[in-house]
C-alpha cells in the first residue's frame, strides 16, 4: 500500500474501532472498553475494501496510530512464550478527536 491507501486504511480502522466500542458500551456500559483482536479487525477491514496481511495491519496501520496516541494495544500469549501472539486494539480519546475533526493528522484520512 502506498501513503494514500495507508492513510485511508488508518482512518477506516479508527472508524471500525469507534463503532465496535460504541456497540460494546451499549451491551456493558459499566465495564472498561475492551480491546478488539487484530484478526477481527482484519476481517472488518477486508469487508470495507481494505484487505491486508496481519503484519501490515499491526505495523504500517496500527503502530502509526499507536505512535500518534490514537489507539492503544494489548499483546497476549495465552499458551505461554512459545505460543501464538495475539494483538488487540482499542481507540483512545485522540483517535476520537481525529474522527470528530477536532484534531488532524496528515497520515490519517477520515
């Protein structure tokens, strides 16, 4: 993906995380917002015409957003250090601001 496509994918990832978090809050408003696993986010992005590999999602898309404090992540290995690594993401206040237009970032297109 080139810079324009990456910016659009980052914006779509933020939108999807926002929608997912809104839905989670409707079902359990007293709980702390949960993280969305990268495999689910990959499927959601593919349905919205942004297919990519897991490494590209977690690297070029999500780590850009993390470095800009628009998302936060959690890494887990439920089967121990030699098991599969699971990445999970959730939107932060800065990510909401970008979606609302009260904050801008040249690497994110919304």
